[in-house]
C-alpha cells in the first residue's frame, strides 16, 4: 500500500497543472507506524486503537525550479516574489493536490509555513482519510 500511495502522490504533484514547470524536484517518502510506537501512543494519548489516525505517513519535499519565483509573480501579476514566498505558494499548491485526492480529517491541519516554529522549521501537516 505504501509504495502505491507514494507513487500516487508523486504523480498527482508532478502532473498538477498549477505546478507545471515550477518544480525542479519532487521527493515523496513514507513510513508505516511501528507496533511499539502505536502502543506508546495508545498508552499516552488514547484509550481506543481506532483513535490512532497516523498509521501511515507521507512526506512530500518540493524543490522549486530556477524560474519558479518569476513565473509565479507573472501569473499573479506581481512585480516580483521572493524565493521564500514562491516556496510557500508551491507548498499550498501541493497541499491542494493532497486534499483534492484524499479527504482531510477536520481539525488536523497545521500550518508551519505561515507560522514557522521558533527554530525556523516550515511545513504543512495534515491528516487524510484513505478510501477503504
């Protein structure tokens, strides 16, 4: 299942019209939650195994193309965009591909792009429900 989901997400992002020509590289990795990790979570946070929602995880890392900032600025009719602004827009466009493909769990979205962590970490986190 994990290799199929990785390939599906990579294809969705690489083939997205909104991202066409804007990405130099798309990296997707994944993991299956281990039994010990699941047990720790159950003991620490929840009483019901059905409440463990993050059994699988995918990580999507985008590298913008050289001209991404200029192309995005032109499409938004802006004089310029900084590289961090372009990277943020690419993150949100990729996030849209995720939630278009899979149903997002309400209340599980975390935006560390708009509000970076104190150490500078920036990313988007969400939980989605896969079809049965």
